[in-house]
C-alpha cells in the first residue's frame, strides 16, 4: 500500500480538499475552505497545515468564534447545503464559543463542520493553559460540551483515528435527514503528530445525495387520506427549499386547489403573490394563513419540523376532524403530532402523490375562501404601507418601504427579535433564495455574520441584514471581517432602544417594564428606570471603516438606501423606529410560562388567560 507521511492536521486539510457532493447528477466541491481564529491550541498544528496548503484551501479570519461559525453556517444555508466551510478555534474558551453556533446549525439542519482544539492527548504538560479539568474523568474536556448539540462527535486522540473520524463526519454532513453540526475535537499535540497515511485516503470522494423515494404503501395511505378530506392545507417548510421542490409544491397546490402557508425556512421558495400562497403561518403568520388553518381538515406538512412557534401547530388547527400528513426525510420530524408519516424526499413524494390524486380527479372543496383570505390580508398590508405617526417612524411602515426600495434579487437576512416575525408577515420576495432567516434557534448575533456568509455565497448580489440594536450589540465583529475581505454587506439597524419584542411579551403578561429596555440605573429605585441610554451606531460603523447613515424619516430612508447601493464597502443604516410599532399576532397563540401566583394581580389574570388558551391546544 502506498503511503505518505503527513501530520494529522495536514492529512485533514488534504482530505477535506477532495470531498465532493452530487445531487441529481450535478457534482460540486463540498468543502470550500476553513474559517476561524488561531490560538496556541491550533496555530502551529492546523494553522501550519492551512498555511502549507493555502493555495488549495482558503482561510477566512474571524474576530469571534461564534460569529465566524455563523458565517460558515449562513454560507451553507445560502448554498442550500451543497457547499460548506469548516471552522477552527483554539482550546478552551475559543472552542467553547462555537457551541452556540453548533446548536444553531443542528436545530436548523444545516451542515457545519467544527474543529475545536483540545487538551494534550499525551497529558505530559497537563493541565495546559485553558484546559478544563474534571476531577472524576480525565478524558472529559471542554470539547465534550459539543456533544449535546452535534449530530456527530469524535475526538481524534491518535493521528490514525482521523481516517474513520473524517469519513464519518462526511457521512453525517451530507445526509439530508441527519445533517447539522459535526464536531471533530483535535488535541493540540496530535494535530502536529505524523503518520504514514494510505494515499487512497486522499482520493476524490463523491458523496451522492439520493432522493428517498416514497414507498408504495406510504403513497397509497397518503392519497387515500388526502382524497377523504375537503379542505386540506399545505405547509411549505425548509425541506421544500433544500429538496428543490418549489415547482412541485406550487403545481400541486394549483392542481388540487390547496392553499399553503410558509415557515421561515420555506418562505421565498415560491413567490409571495402566487395565488395559493397565504404567507407565513403561526405566531409569525399572516391573517390569511391563520384563518384558513383554523378550518382546515388536513394539514400536509412538507419539509417542516412543525415548530410550535413558527407553525403554531398545537393551537392553529382548530377543526375537530383535522389530521396531519407529514412528508419529511427525517423520521422524527415525519412522526410529530401523530402525523401520518411519509419518510421521503419532498420533490419525489409530491410528484408521486400528484399523479395518483390526479387519477382520482381530486379537488379540494374551497370556493372563494382562499381569495377572500388573501384579499383581507392584502388590505392589511396596504394599511401597513400607509402608517403615519407624528412621533416618528413605525417599524412596520419602514419594512414595507424597504420592500419597495431594495432590488428584487437582493438577499435579506435576519434571526432574532421582532424583525423575523414582521419579515415573515410583511416581506414579499419574488426571487428564490433571497429570504434568509435563521429562525430554528433565533440566535441573536447571527444577523451580521449571516449576511457575510450569504455574501460570500452570492458575491454578485446585494445582501441586507435586518438587526435590532440589541442584536447588534450581541455580535457585530464580522462587519470588520466583511471590510477586511472586501465583501460588502448592508446592515439595516432598527434602533428602538432595547429588546422591544420581549418587552411587548413582558407587558402582555401583566409585568411592568423590567430589564428589557436600555435605560440608565436610578439610585432611588435601584433599577434600570432612568433615561434612555443613547448610542450612535453609525459612529461605531464608521470607526470600523464602513459607510454609515442615520435615518429618522422615510425620505432619509430612501436617500440612504439609494446612496448605499452606490457604496463599494459595507454600510450601516441606523433607522430610528418607535418602540412597539411592530405587527400583531393575527389569530395566533404563543404559550409562555406566566407566573401563576404574583403580587401583581395583572400577572395572575394573564396566567388565568394563558390557562384558558392552553386548554384549546393539542396536549402533545
């Protein structure tokens, strides 16, 4: 057997550089490069290997480990999971900073390869700087924290272990049903240890993504169930996007007169103005989608995890005869809510079910309900675009204006606060893959990193990230990275002086303002009850070298957007919006843990109301 002597880190880089993915006959290089930050745990090991092979494997330098891992996740999401970046960090705090990103990727079913550094396998310098010790098990290190949020985890304690670890990592990363964060923990001494690796380990590997076909029995069951129902409703989930099944769902809805709602991950797969598209559902949903959901007697959930917030799955479906048919490549997702389970690829399953239903001459029994629901919602949208407030700008009005000002092929990114709910209701995408929301984890701090990842994936498009002032403060280091790399992103910063989404929730449950808005501490109350804390976010951006604008009127907004389109570096537009001017709930319900006993009677009243609403929900 022919071998080549390499360090473990060099072997890992060579292996990653030769991984490819094939979907429907189209072959793509899978690992495009590595992102991360170097410290003593990886700079002379994996860092040396990346420097040696820099002409083959590009490296992006992050400023915060969580944020650069979010860049990698966003890149993979924008590429519809067909290309990825790996992420490296140093031992201890550097690596632990990536745990949140691991959770974000795993919840969203996005492939993310993490390469945290680890303590010395030989233990000679034990305990090394930044090592976490466990007095009951010396094999436990900080890297074990990745286990609960990883779909595959391995520690490469000997250089030869890399071969099985790397192959298994690719197995999970390229599996549509099981993908998520994959963690290969790399002890810092082992990174530099050499081994005679078989040359065949570095051969070109093509990972074939085979569409899981619907079985005959599952097909028959699904067709029989749909044919027995009068008013079914589809859900367009992220699995529709990743399967490339948008046209199939669109045709299915039209052919059988079945309307559909969208999840955050599925939104934008089909244009907003398609006649069967009701918009987002659930707590972030439109009035149209939530009204139709109440009466539906069948929910055909395609490629969705049925997240209770996004789809309001435990409350929204009020018809006593309602059933759920779930089409998903992931068996756990396909069996939620006691669904009739179809474990299959969305594109294939919809096409096969369509053939059989067509043979039966099936049509849903809707008459004018779909159009009436859409017309009712369109009137509400028209109200949004005409909101005028003497005190200042309404967040909802600003969003409708931005929808008209941004180019239709521009990519919009967001993740947390009230903006995702408003965007799912109000944003009207017409071009596929331009709506990029991380809302499986709703991770604050993803927004700016996500914009950079999307820009690296789509360098020819403008990318705009929608972020609140709270989210910006949690993470904006990749604004610097975008400038360093010459990757222009546009930050639309909605400054409403705090976490107003949670402030609204707090007050809706009878609680006085507490710890959710940004105010000075007052001695007389020993609380954050003073004046607002002013921040010039535009000044922060200019300090990095970005272009920045401050907006207080709609005319200034228009001028800033037009100017930013001409800018060649990253921009930040600081938009001063009035607190509490986001959209409402529209026939939805969100369960939260309201205190059942409190000195404030308004809290107890809210708890009683919560109890009454929960009684209307499916119990499991």
